C-alpha cells in the first residue's frame, strides 16, 4: 500500500461557476490503483480532476467572474 497526497479540482454544487482546489493528504492506493476519495469529501462536489501531489494552481475557471 502506498500513501500519497493528491490535489482535487472541483466545483461545489451550490457555486457552479467557481472552480476550487483542495489537497487531500495520505490517500491509500494499491498496485497503481486509483485514489478513492472519501464519501464525506465528495459530497456536494463535482470532481473535475485528481492530480498527484500538492499542485500549485496558478489560475482556475471562475477566478475572474
């Protein structure tokens, strides 16, 4: 089992025009499998991307709205 940090890009279901970023630390994966985000984290979100590591996002959709 491997533990990794991931960056998640998502929209909140109540603020659909503002993309957000969150870093989730210590996610377990086995044999190169996909990261399984906890249900409590996924609730109310539309997940756009899951990126390996703590990614510095320079600009997001909705930043200038």
